[in-house]
């Protein structure tokens, strides 16, 4: 276990930087113990952090992200919206075209169960009972 003084902490801050996570484990643990008990060390770290420059943004990456966000938030064009409605209408028409010939409408035959359920006389007779 290493003991660290405020003077040693200041020197280590100047040489290794304010990113304590990049410090060797033993020095980091000693610095954290010092920061817990010393207000002078806390002030020193705060001062070093305040004077340190922040990370520089990459302008090309910012433009790429901005373009992706803009494309994600842009509503679809009218052509695409119309194509969606057209696709739904085409699917409905195809379903009717393929499904209706399968039904065999023979209106001269005796009414089946479906025809009886739809006939008003049958419905009224069932209600009267």
C-alpha cells in the first residue's frame, strides 16, 4: 500500500494527467484515499480539471451523425406514401380476384346453412320461437 501526499499527488497529476482511471492501480488507490481525506487534494484536482481542455470534436463525424439524424426524422415522400396505399389496394384486389371464384354461387339450388342464416324469413322464424 502506497501513501500519497498532496505534493506527490500534484506531481502525479501533472505527469499522468487528470484521468485517474489511466493511472497504475496502486497509485490510483492511493490518490483516491488521499482525495477522501484531504480537501487540499480535492481543490487541486478541481483546479486541474477546470484548466484542462476538453476533448475536440471530429467535424466529419459530427456531420455524419447530423445526416443520419436528419434522414431518420424526415417523413417519407408523397410518392412512397402513395406506393404503400397502392400496395394495400393491390393486395386487396388480388385477394378478391383469387378468393371469389372459389365460392360457388348457385342461386337456383336449395338454400344452404349460410343462405338460411341470411334470409329474413328464417331469422324472424327463429326469433318467434
